[in-house]
């Protein structure tokens, strides 16, 4: 029994195997570089081989986490002063 596989299935399998996985540390580093604004987000993503569609959700998540931490951590910092 020979199984016929479409070319689309083969391409999807190859992309899945070569897809780069970024750790949270790498994502944070890239987002911080983007926030610095020394170069465009498109250039940054191109250099890091990160799709723009991955950068923006990471950026949003990171900024929300920082905002939450700063708003909750403010009381903690003033108590230790």
C-alpha cells in the first residue's frame, strides 16, 4: 500500500521541522531591542529571522506584564524605603 502524499502536506511538514522556536529570554531581548527604536521592527525581525506576526503579540504580552508588575510592585517598593 503506497500512500500518496500531496506536495502541500510535504511542505507543511518541512516547515514544521525547520520552524525556529524562541525562548522567552530571546523574545524579551528582541522586544527590548524593538522598544529602543534604534532600527525598524521589520529590520529587527528580519535580522532575528522572527516573523512580524510573532513579534507583536510578544511585545504586547511583555508590556502588559511590565505594566502589571509595576502597578502591583509599586506598594512593595515604597514599603521597603
